[in-house]
C-alpha cells in the first residue's frame, strides 16, 4: 500500500501547465447570455481532477484507500472576458506552491487564445471523516510535484 | 419586485397541497433568458424538503438516526411556460400515492397564478450505506400521510 | 442561407444511438455520495448537444442565424442505479419521434455496460425572442433524421 | 431542525450588514458530505440580490429599463468551516467600496454564529448588449450607498 492511489505514474514536465478542454453547454450559461461566473470554479476543478488523474491520482480511490480528501480553502478569481454557449475553452492547471498539507494551483480559462478568467486556488488535504487537516499522502505529493 | 411574498399556510391537512416560495436568481437561468429546465427539479426538491420539515422530518437527522435516505426513482415533468429572473414562484407539494418503501409527489410551479411546470416524482427509501430499498421508518410514514 | 446552421453534414446511421462520454466530477455529486438526480438532465443535454454538433448543428449559430431555439417541453426519467465520483458514463442519444415543431429523444446513461438512468425527452422548437412554437428549420430537421 | 428562522432586519443603515437566510438542500452538497465550495458564490449572490431588492433595485427591471447589468469581475473567498445538509446559513452583505462603475461587497456565511466562509466580491456595471463597462445608473448608486 505504498502508492495506494497511483495507477499510471506521470512523466510530463511539471513546469508546463496542463490543458483541459471544456465545452460550454446551456447548463453553464445565465440570462446575461454568458457563462455564469460561479461555473468557472467547476471548470477549474474538472481540469484539476484530470491533471491529478493524468498523474495517476483518482480522488475516489484516494479517499477509499487512505481516507484523505482534498478541499478548496481559498479562491481568488478574476473575470476578464465572457464565454458563450458552444465556446470551447482551454482550461489550464499549474502547480505554483506545494506544502505538506496544502498546495496552490494557478488556473486560466482561455478561448481561441484569449484569456477569459484566471484564478489561484488553495487546496488542503483533510481526513474525509473528521474534515481535519492532514498530510498529503507521500506518493500523491510525489506525483503532483 | 411587485410580486407578493407567499406565506406557507400553517395547515397540515394532507389533502391540501403544501406551498413553498422560490425566488428565481441568476444561477437558475440560462442563455435563453429563462429558468434552465433541470432547475425545476431543484425547486421541487426544496419544496418537498420543507414539506417534510414542516411535518417534523429532517433528512439529515433521518439519515443519522435511522440510516434511511430518500432517493428519487422516477420523474415526469412537463414544462408549459417559462420563468424569468426575479420571478417569485409558488411551488406546491401534494402526496398522491404512498407505499411502505416509496411514495409519489405531485408538484407544480406557478407564477402569479399561472402554471409554469408540473411533475410527478416517485421517491424511494433506501439504506444510506448500501443504497438498497428499505421500508420508510414508521414515524416518518405517519408524519407524511 | 439555405443551410444556415449546418457545417459538416452527418453521415452516420440515424438508427444507431449516438454515444457521448461524461466523467463524474465533485460538482455532480451530492451528500448521498452519488450523482444528484437532476444532473442527469445536464448529462443528457450535453450528449444531445454533441449529437446535434456531429450532425452540423450548433445551437448558438442556429439562434443567431434563424432565431430558432430548442426548448425541453417534457421529460420522463427513471433512475435505476447510482453513479459515483470519477465514474465514466456512456450517455446515449436516439431520435425516436420527429415532427415539424418537436421531436423526442430516448437517452440512457450507462457505466461499464450497466444501465444507470434512462429517459425520454421531448424538445420543441421556439422563436428565441417570443418563445412561441415554430417549425424546425428544414436543414436542421434533415440533419437530425 | 432546531435552528431559528432568521428574519431580515428592516433597517437600511448602510453601515450595518444586510442578512439573508439560506437553507442547505441536497442540490448544494457534494460527495464530501458538505456544501460544494462553488455554491457559496450562489448563496452570496442570492443575498446581494435581496439586498438590492430591499433597496428597491430589481436586476431584471434594471436591465429592461436602463440596459445596465451587473457582472462579477473579481472574487476572493476563504472557506473556514463546512456546512451540511439542512443547515440554516446566515449570509451577510456589506458594501465596502463604491465607485461610478463598480463596487465591492464583503460577505460572510455563518451557521449558528460560527463563520463558515467569507469573501470579497467586486461587481462591475456593463451594458447588457455590448457587455462593455458603463456607469451605474444614478438612482441605483444612490439606493446602494
């Protein structure tokens, strides 16, 4: 059980941002005709989840095998340009800080090369039952950095 | 802004529908300028939750104390007229069938007396851990009917 | 402007269901540990949107060029088995009825070959400004059937 | 079930925070058993909407009559403690900065007096058609400050 949540070890350069495509559907828009601002947090999280998955970390498996769960503790998001129905967004993930119990991800949502939204998301590791902070399991930390 | 606030009638006569007010916010709308159709299922559920609460049933407490959880097993919904930002909806709840392990709720969403959406929702009782069907705890069944 | 919303004409057999993959993220789940039932309507819609796109129909372009918009008028959904975080769903789309102003789509969500949820969704064509029923633009109808 | 219903104080003293009650429903939670972090942005917006409404500003009416629309341009949110199903939250709204085309709202979500989440939301005024920045209509600015 030394690498419980790891399936396929990652080989990509951690210095380069990870990219995840997100299509805008009706569910994402609001009556202003654009993507509802809170939904970028969903897009960012989908991208972070796929970034972790690409590094061999499945969050369901992580929880089941180690009792650890990631939670968002701080978000800072700037909205520059709107996205619309049917737009195909490019959502990036870049690890910019990492500690033993938390890390910070820098993220952008772009459309056709133009920056729409960017944010910094701090994520902490907690025990799934008590919701108290705990160390990130070593193999997961290694996979991320 | 002129729509009157709706008060929930204090009666618990099971033959009369229960009423729950729902305000339409940006989060509920889509780029068509109207409430996104899937969100009526949220409005209906909020109303069912308050109907249960008025009868003394808290779902979190139900789960913690008996291990029972309600799940939706079938929905039938017709969308007649759209709702828009700032509309104040009147969402009704009426028990139309009840068995030992499931029940059916008839629901409507109205705005200024006009029917917008109506549905029939079948709800089953399951064990929160195994997700297998189980009987509705007796006091809950008594409170509902 | 004879085929305003059409880009790439479709060549696939309309008798076979279209398949669209949907990954389950945190945003899709609820405190029951499973996908929140209303979210299957989102999954179904994403799949319908991609089915239309594969047939050359972009809804944003359709609205901009013809003023036509699709709206859901009736849904019937049965929930058989739950989906969980990280599950990869296979969502199907099959046209089962088509008229001049509305059509019916049969849809399923499966996970590893097991049926989780299935539904019938009736969709009407309306004028995007008045929200009144109108005929489906001919090239769109042709692309669908 | 024992949490008292919160009444909104009738005062319009801009120095005091406005209070808006938000009940946590299934739709708001995720598989971690707590409120999904992006949903606090919805709770904050519902409270801002009611704060504006209390001051006589309906956003739908604002858009229809002046062409002006509010958009969120920056958010900073810290998540301290989780909320759970059935919790009754007290969401506050306090104007902390106001300019001619944008303003900043400080917001908190509390449960039984404990701070769960707090944030600063910058909101800009735009033309609903072009989405370009514009001045906040004078009567709206006066109503807010």
